[in-house]
């Protein structure tokens, strides 16, 4: 029993010991679990806190980047100049400082910076605390996180040791990309939270961990408050993200409207012009190019602006039968304009066996070819671009094979694999001056893959590149394009006849409107005034920006629009527009439509002009369809027309002599280009009034065609150069290294005047001299200036001789004095505000020369140009 009792006691002791061990183990395990849980919770919470802080900083940085990306050219200009006194620097620094003020406890450093070397970065804008900002241009060493941000060009969050002041920084960087220039990286926006901010949250948690049960209680309390704080941080991040998304959506919506509206106008007006069947030659070709460009560009814009579709890769292939020659022709017309003034030869290679009809998505095929050709012209400064197109039959399919070769800058071997990656541009330093469409080769490759095709690249750096594309298309029939179509395509003379269009531009009559044309070259004023005269507007002309500013400042007369030349001496068009918008201060000056006239119609100029206060711009030589669009949008006033038509209707209803209904055009408005209009002239041959207008050095036949056969503006254009050019040539003859700026402006004027009459060789020579003056190459000017002056003088002599022949051939019949009945008819039409009636009466009067009333006749000739109906009615009141 004793032994048994001992055994029992021992068992109880063992059990008790075992229990104690279990309890201890449980306690240890519990403590370990609590410690492990606390440690895991501690580090997990710390990581979450870092992530939330990094995400918040990233949201703030992305909001700033969104703003900077809307003005990439201004940011690029600031990077190049680092002018801290500029308005752009002050505005952007204020934005950074405002955001820093709004988050004083959360941000250690907010900056916009760029990489300047392999080891250094430089601040563009920075705030280290409210009211305290780092100087622009300050250099700092690169950190791994910054390097990652630059190399990937994507948002990056990291943690780096920075300074003894801040310790470890939680860094967030967001790229600033030039969306207008192949997503080039301009800078990165940095937003950083210091280790002190992080530690201020995490140290209490560590203290609670050491405190045992208090740790658990405190941990629960901490979690409660921590969750509240996290929710607050998340709410702030969500608000920033939502605001950025709203800003992006509003921006895209606005851009969609602004881009689609003028494109639809271009397509509609060009379709209307091609519908009349009366344009021919270069005029028809130019209008056809406008239509094709508008349709192609509208299709691209619709896709590009639909970001959700692009980002999701949800391009849809919509196959249908299409005409291959039309596709090639449209693509050539769109891209040949990209040559501009570069010395590039463009060859189209195809043969007679090219199939005429294929089955596929015409828009997507055209999109691929447009992108490859635009890249070829964009990256080729001089030399040759060759586009080869052929078809290869394979069972029920046809391989459409296209190769685009250029003699451009080429691609480095190590960069070829990067060409088709998203958001990537190779050799960025060499391409900074090259503007992009934003389409990207990655999208092109995706489109090709969707059409079961392939793309290959061969390139020699510094010598050129060849892209070869194979697209599988459906077979329709074996009909080839044939020799005639092939020759026309190769010679860029193919016209698509599948659309039944007219060739006459129908212009509206706007006798109530008054416009001001500003240009320092008289011949340019004559061209613009001649092209606008069919609209029956009152047209004033001045030769300097200062005169335009003073007319607007005076407020009388009030203009419906100003057509402002870009490059003028003393005060150019941009400065004149700035003064009108910002310094005059009247509502009239701020809202008056101003349209830029420029001879340098480069890609991106439209955005530049719009940002400088212009409503639109027209390139020289002025295209009549674009001008018509601008006039209809910015000059025409439907409210005034309805009011005047209503008034005329009432007057006509009370006129006992009236014997018919009042039509839609009884107020003198509507189409000014109908039958009998001067623009309906058939004088498009090489002679006027039996006199040949052919002269050496200029294509006056093409010039007459630009004016729709109307000889009057042609005469005005020809009369200006002989009178205005000799003084300019005297300035050119006196050129010195110190006067190159004045020389450049003078030769620029001759270039524009030469283009107006299609004096291509002289215009090209003037362009070369202008470029030399801009680059300070006086040696080139000395070698070619005298020859240029001789050629221009020879052209002036040709023009003067032609004017003499025309004047002799156009002698009018002689009468004693103007017919009073016609004068009364003219006065009545002016009083009735009947522009058509006034124009007809005036033409009958001025069809004769007169022995008497010379002053009256001279005044009437002046009124023929101005067509001021109020002035006509007043001046003829005594007749």
C-alpha cells in the first residue's frame, strides 16, 4: 500500500508537474503566440503604414504630374532655360507650395526634378516645409528609387536613407511624360515622408509590446485608432485619386470636343467643295487631300481618345471589301504633307499586278501604314523615303506586303528590341526635337498581330531603317489595278472617283461683318483680301502689330475678327495678341476672335497658337477651304443674320411694288458663290482677256486657280510685288553680320510673297537664306545673296511686263459720266443693305471709263474694295 500510495503521490506529483509544465508551455506558447502575433502585427502594420504613406505621396505626385503634362512645351522650355523669373516657374512653384501647405504634417519633401547625369539629379521645383523651398537648379545625388523611376518611367515607391535630418525617407516618384511627343520623360515628381513621421506612429506600438497585457490592450486600442487613421489616409488617397481621375476625364472630354468639332467641319466643307464638279488641277487635288486627311485623322482621334478601349487592348477588326488604290492614295496624300520643306524624295513602288480589291479592316490597315510612314518622314531630315506595296496570293487569302525604308537617323542594335514596348521611346536624347503623334509602334504591332500579320525591322544606326509588314487579308477577286492606275499612283496623280462631289466652294455673304488683316508684307494683304472678298465683308488692312493694337484699344471700328500675321518686325503677332488680351482690359479685346496667319505651319503650331490667345490659325499660302471654315466659325453671326432677314421680310411685305415672296436670301445673306458670282469664272486657262499669263519663275495659272478663276484678286496680288519688293531688296543688298535678324525678316517676307504666286524656286532660295540668317551663317548669305537679288529683280520685271500687257488688253469703253439711274440703283441697294444688288450696280458702273466725275469714279473704285454699304448710302445721298 505504501508503495502504491507513494506511486499515487508520485503520479499526482507527476500530473501536477505535467500540468504545470503544460501550463507553462501553454503560457510560453501563449506568450510566444502573443509575442509572435504582436511582432507580426507590428511589422505588418508598419508595412501597411509605409504603403499607405507611399500611396498617398504617389497620389499627390500624380496630381502634380497631371497638371504639368497639360503644358509639356512650357515645362520643356523651363528645363532648357531654368528661368526662375518666368511666369511658368512662379505658377508651378506656387502649386507645389500650396499642396505642401495643405499637408504640413505628412510631407517631408515635395519636388519636381530631373536627371542631369549618371550620378546627379537637379531640382526644378521643391518645398521642404511650408514657406521654405529649395532653389531651382540645386543638385543632389541619385538614389536607387530615383534611378528606377527614370529607367522604368513608371510610378515608383521606395525607402532610402537620405540625411541625418530625416533619416530614412519613404519616397514616391511619378513620371511627367510628354503625351504629344511619344511619351518622352520630361521629369519626375517626388513626394517623401520622413522616418520621424513613421517612427512617431510605430514607437508606441513597440512600447505596448514590451508591456505584456498592456501591450494587448494598448494594441487593441492602437489597432482601433490605427484603423481610423488608415481609413482617414485611405479617404484622403481616394479623394486625390478621384480628383485626378475627374481632371483627366474632363480634360479628355474637352479635347475630344475641340478636336472632333473642327475635324467634322473640315470633312463636311471639303465634301461640299468636291461636290460641285468645277474644281480642277491642283485645287481639286488639295481639296481631296483635305477630305482624306480629315477622314483618316478623325478615325485615329476617335480611337486615341477612347482610352479605356486602348488600355484594355479592345481594338475591333471590322472587315469589309475595300479599294486598295484608294487606300494607298489616301495614305500618300496624308503623309506627303509631312515632308514640309525638308529635302526629302518620296518614292512609291508598286506594279500593275497589285490587286485592286481586298477584304479587311481598311481603317486599321491605313492606321498601320500611316504610322510607319509618319515615323519615316519624322526621323528623316534629308534623303529618301520609299514605300513599297505588293500583294501575294495564298489559297483563299492575300498577303498585303508593305515595306517603308528611309535614310533617316536609324536605330541602335541594342534599342531594336525596345521599339514595340509600351510607353517606351529609344534614344530619347537624340529625339527630343522630334515631335510624335502619340500612336506608338506598340499599338501598331498589336494591330498587325490582330490581323494575323508580322512586322520586321532592319536598321543601320545613322544610315536608315526599313520596316516590313505582312498583313493577311481576304481574297475578293483577281482584278489588278492595271498600268494606268499604277502610273497615276506612282506619280501622285490618282483621284478617287467613288464619291460624287462638287468642286465649287459655296461661300456665305457676310455684309454685316468687318474684319482686320494684319501683315507687314503688302502682297500678303492683297492675297488675303482677295480671297476674302467673295464673302462681301468690310475688310481693313494694316501693316504692323502696333496698328492693330491701337485699333482694338480705340474700339472703333469694331471688328468681328482679326487675321494676324505671326512674324512681323518690332511687334510680332504673338506679342500683339498678348497685349490685346491682357493689357487693353475691355471685354471686346478679351473676346475678339484672332486668327493667326503663319508661313511656318509645323506640327504642334496649332496648340502653340491656341495657348497664346488665338482662336485658330491659317497657314500660308492660305488654303481657301480652311479659311472658309474659320470665317464660318469665328466671323459669321447667325443671330445678326436672322435679325436682318426678319427685318427685310417685314419691309418686303409692306412694299406695294413687291410682286413675289421673300426668299431665304432676301437679306443678302447665304451663299455668295452661286451662279453669276465671281468665283464661278471659267477663266482657269493660261490666258486672261486673250493675254497669256505665263511668266518665267512663277506659276500664275495655279495662282489664278487658287482664286477660283477670279482675275481681280490676281491683279491685286501682281501689282504689289513690283512696288514693295525693291526697297526690301535694297535691305538685302546691305546685309552685314550684325543685321542678320533684319535680313531674316526681310527675306521671310519675300518667301511668303513668292509662295503666293507659286514662285517655287525663289521661295526655296529665300527659305535657305532665312535658315542661314537664323543660324548666323553669313558666309552662305554672302555666296548666294547677289544671285538671289538678281532672280527676284528678273521676276519683278516679268510681272511688270505682264501687267502692262493686261492693262492694254482690258481697256474699257469710254462714256461722258456715270449713269444716274445706275447710281440711284446703287444707293437704294446700299440703303436696303442689299450686298448683291450693290455689287451688281457697281460692276455695271465701273465697266466704263468716264471723261467727267473722275473723283466720284475714283471713290467708287475704292468702295468696290471696301464695300462699306453705310458709306455708299451716305456718299450717294444727293444723287
